[in-house]
């Protein structure tokens, strides 16, 4: 099976680059482009999730394997991160296991 990764993750060359240079409020939660701890405060957690959501192109559909490939590049527990992205409405999943970005800011 071929897994097509989001362009932003592919073009950076490293999956850890998905998080880029985090804002000051998130520096304690990210080290070397990877999430080391999920923020307990909802506003910071949403900020971090939005950074991760930017790895997914709005309007494009992704199989679960592609989503997992990106998330594994930024955190050890990719299943929990995927659940957070869905619960906070950054990603949506249909019954066929197809995901798409459904929330967060977009680059214009």
C-alpha cells in the first residue's frame, strides 16, 4: 500500500518539522520538533494541535496510515494525538477511515 503524506510534511524533509518553530507558549511542550508532553490547559493544547493540523492540506482526504505517519513523526503516542485532533475539530474521520482537515487556521 502506498501512503501519500501531506505536502507540508513531505516538503520539509523531516516529519519533526511539522511543528516548525513553536511559539514561546509552547516551547516547554516541544523539543527537537517533537511533542514531549501534551499541555493540560486547553488553550495551549489547542494552539499545539493547530500547529500539527497545518501539516494537513484543507480539502484533501487522507487514509489513516498517512495521518499516522505524520503524527508518529511528532509524538510517541500518535493515537492519542489523533484523538485530540478529532475531539477538538481539527480533523474529521468518516466511517471508512478517511480523514480530512476540518478546522484551524489556513495559510493564505
